[in-house]
C-alpha cells in the first residue's frame, strides 16, 4: 500500500472541507432565524473540528455587548471588541500557541458575528490551512446570513406592500362612502374610524370647533380614555376649515406586535387624504342642499308664474265702438306688472295698468292682492276716489314697508267715450287727440300702499272722440335699456312714437311698439317688466 505524503493528506482534507462547505450552505439556507442559523453553523464547524470547543457570538448594529448565539459560550467576548475597521470586513487572529482562532465578521446589516475555535484537549496546533478553512466557513455564514436578511426584507416588503394596497383600497372605499349624500352618515366620523383602523392607532379624535366658540369632539373607539390618562407620546394631526367650522383629526400611539411605535409618513398621508375626502363631502352635501332649495324655489316660482298668468287677461273683452289690445312681458318667471280690462255691472269698463315696486315672487303676491281687491271694489260700483283710498289702506297693511303699487285706473263709458281716470303715482297715460297732440292724464295722488293715511285722491274726466287713442304703460317701456345703458324714452321719446304710429288696430300698435323696443335694446337683458294697454275709438 503506497505511503501518503503530507501533500496528499492536505488535499484530502481540503476536498473534505469543500464538500462540507457545499452541504453546509444548503443547511444554513433553510434556517428561519439567526439563532437557528448559528446552531446549524456550529454543528457544521464541529463536523470539521470534532475535538474543538466552538462558540458563536453576535453583536447588533446598535449593541455595545456581545451575546452568545450558539456553542458552549467559552471565551470572553471582550476579546472580540476589536471590530473590523471601515477598510476591512473581517478580523482574524490566532493566539501565539496556535491553540485557538477567533474571527470577527461584519455582516450585511452592519451587525457582527464572532467565532471562537479552541482545541480541547490541546493537541496539534492550528495551522494556516485551519485559519483559511475557518475563514471560508465564516464567509459561508456571512453569505447565508445575507440570504436570510434578504428573505426577511422581502417578506417585510411584501407585507408592507400588501398593507399599502389594503390602505389604498380602504381609502377608495371610504372616499365612495363619505361622498354619498346620505345625511344619516357623518363623513367625519366614518373617516376617523377608517383612519384609526388603517394606521393601528390606539385612539383617534375629531374635533369640530364652531365659529361662536363652541366645540364638539368625537372619539374612536368610543369611551377610550383621553391621552393624558393613556400617557401617549406619539401623535399625528390634520386640520381643515369649512362653513365657519374648523375640523381637526388626531391619531395617537401606533400599536404593533412589538409595542407602541411612532406614526410613519404614510400614516400622515393617509390621514390627510381622508380629511380631504371629508372636506369634499361636506362641500358636496352643502351644494346638494343648496341645489334642492334652489329647485324648490324654482318650483314655487313656477307655481307663482302660473297663478299670475291666470290673473292677467288671456283675452280682452270686445267693447262696442272701440278696439283694445294689451301685452305683459315679465323680466323674470313672475313679474310685478299688472294690466286688465274689466267689464262692470253698469256697462262701463275698468282699464288698469299697475306696477309693484320690486320684482319676483313678493311683487307677484302683491299683484294678486291688487287683483282681488280691485275685482271686489269694482263690483260694488264704488266711486273711483273712494276706491283708491280703500286700495291704499289695504295694500299698505298687506305689504312690507318697502313695497307699494303705482297704478292708473280709468272707467270707460263706451256710449259716450267719457273716461274718468285716477293716477296713483303711475306714469301718465297718453291721450292722442285727432289734432296729433297728446294730453297726459296724471291727476290722482300718491302710490297705493305707500303710507297708511287717507290721502285726498282726485280724478279727472275726459271724452275720447272717434279716431282718438289712449295708451297705458309701465316704466318697463320707457326705461328699457340697450347695451350702452341708454334708455328707450331718451332715444325714442314715447310721446313721439305714439304720435307717429297710428295703425288701424290696437293689436298692430302693440306689435309695432314691442318691435321698436326690441330693436333698440338689441342683446341687452330685460331689466324690468314691460306692460302696455292701448285703446282706439273707431
């Protein structure tokens, strides 16, 4: 049998250690924790050095003390305080008697592992080959530890990503829920519950501070002690203002399996996002309520407009020997102008043109009152002056201080053409005579409802001859404005228009007048109601 040389023995030993290194890495790669890996590592090294005492120590990145991970724990860790400097990753030493080897290895996470290998009992001293072999095993441990840290970081990353996905999905779901216009759901309460749950906060509060100094605070979970009693130190908050109220969301003490932690940047972003959703929800609810109120008002206005259309005459009566036409164009859905021609029991006809101060629904309501009172008083054949006094009293008591009615009321006797008229603060009626001159009918008194007093109203009597004409109108005619804010009566005096336009029928005159006004105003908006009543004696 051939004699084995020292070189052959060294080769066999290295081959055995290489094979052991391969098997060791497979074993170390299955370790779930650093302590488990250390135990397996010590077992691997003991397989190569069966007679040695082996200890493995560990020192964390922020630690000042070493702790034993595996082995007998023999040796003083103080001997390993000489950590590798920044230029080296490992410190390897063999004592003078070559009976022990210790190696300190910097690991991937800036922690350190130290191995102490001691012969027991003393025998053949450790050689340079032993030092190199042990360094290879330590390097193997470093590689396996890197893999363990990578797996742990990957697991933490996956967990973090899954948590972020959960937070994002919940943020979307919460946004949908708080955006609902269901008044039974408080968006700030819902958002607080979601924020506390998603950030693992031990407690959350939302405080609504009123402009008048009052405040209301809601806590989640309900009944949780205040922070002074809890002794919490970690807090995040966000604030926004809406409708004279200030909303403040606060979260306290992030809970985890390892204890209470400070909140991270993502937690703050999540709380800010939920608060923005609440702000948007409150604005949407406010706008929704405003829209509902607007729709209700529009419905009320539509009803008022329909009522007013029933008050204004759909058609005027046929008066023997006369031609009559009228028009009313409101500037809004409902107006404050009124006109009518009412047949009376004594064979006369009442011609009325009136204008309520103001516009819209209040003016329309006053028009309705005027129509009702007029109809009742005219039926009683009351003298015109007394009628005006009665109207002034009832209108004054039925309307606010800033509302009154200007009116022109005339009683026409068709057989004679005689007209008794009374002007209560209204525009003068134009009586166009056959000689192409105009006489203004302005005798009367103050506007109806201006003061609750018995004013001395007066009436006047005129007789319209054949071919002569009478125009009643409101200031919406004379004060119609164009795009340059010019008045129609200043550009085309109504008196001149009445003189120059004498068509055969009253309807044609009204049509010509409205056409001329529209031509003058162009695209300018109509600022006032336009009303006119035109009478022609054939």
